């Protein structure tokens, strides 16, 4: 069982930065691939980024590539999403998720989800 708690969201102006954190509980966290997804009001959930269990492999949606960076700290059981160059279209609730098999851009392949943290980017 893995429990996930996101933090770090907030209100920021366009061009600004935020760093989201996802704190995980459960001793098997190190063996899970982790992903970040987002959902804006009235829109479907969207893949943002994922990272392998080792941290050696990452993958990003085209919409965030070059602006966002996913990373993980095994000692702290935490996954991060550094978001730079934020745009109003990045406004959404951001969720982290855990996948015991492999990193994936498909949300239905993740077993555990956090409650999300809201990111609002003003123009």
C-alpha cells in the first residue's frame, strides 16, 4: 500500500516557477515508477511526466517538455515536479501517482493516487 500527499501548489504569475512535492508512505515506494498528471476544470486528466523507480529514466508530455523537470529522492520518499516558465494553460489540479510496474503516460496503469494540489497561473 502506498499513500501519496501532494504539496507546493499555489497562485503564480505567468513566467514564474513552482515546485510540487509528492510525499509517499510505504516501504516499497522505491520500487514504484511515479507520474504526475493534471486536470483542469471541464477537461480530461492529462499526463505530465513520469520517472522510473531508479530515477534514471524520465518522460514528459510535449506541452511541458523543456519547462518541467521530474525527479525523486529515495531517502525522503518524495517525488518532485519543478515547473518553470509557467503559462496560464498550465492551470490545473496536479496529481501524483504510483505504478508498481513501469512509467506510463496512461493514468489507468497507476495503482495509487494522491488528492492533488492546485496550481493557478495568472496572465
